C-alpha cells in the first residue's frame, strides 16, 4: 500500500501555501493577467480607449488625427498651408488648395478684392476651424 504524504496546514510559521496543482494568489489581488482582462493601455480592464481601438498606432478611422474637443477626424489638408498661401499669394491660391474653387475663381478675377479680401480670408482660415470642400476639418 502506498501512502500519500499529508500536506502541512498553514500556520504562523507558514503564512501562505497553495494547494497542490494550484497557482498561489496573494491576498487582495484580482485575477492573474490573461486574455479576459488584458488592457494594452495599461489601466484597468475596459479602459483602453474608444471601442474597437486597441490603443496602439494610428486610428484607422482618422489617419491624420482627431480634433481633441469633438473627436471629429481631420482631413488631409493643412490649415497652416492654406492660410499662408492665401496671405502670400493673394489670388485665391489658398482656396484652390482647400478645394473651394468658386471662391478661388472670384478672388482670382477680382485680384483678391485688391488684396484685402484675400488677406482677411487668409487670417480667417488660420484662426477659425476651417473645412475643406468635402466638409473635413483642416488639420493644424
């Protein structure tokens, strides 16, 4: 007959001992890390960013980033380039860049409203949340 050795019971000299075949867990800790509670952002489970987004790399829905206050994705055109083109070349070039061809042609024909219209328009492009012809925000 073979006898199985008895497991010693935890006492003051042995504060914590796991049962045979089980992984020891320290008191006060949650579940060990695993696929169910893995969070790539490093915080508690369920706090990794927008749904469907793992927290790594660019957001596929907004390759040029998102506007911080509203979360709206930016377009591919730059607000700074459009405003500087409008100020430096006062014939609607900044509006051609953003795709607003109607305004651009009007500024070209009137020589930018003698330069005043183009200058005001360039400043407004730089200061406001401007959009391109497709309605996407210009990135800064």
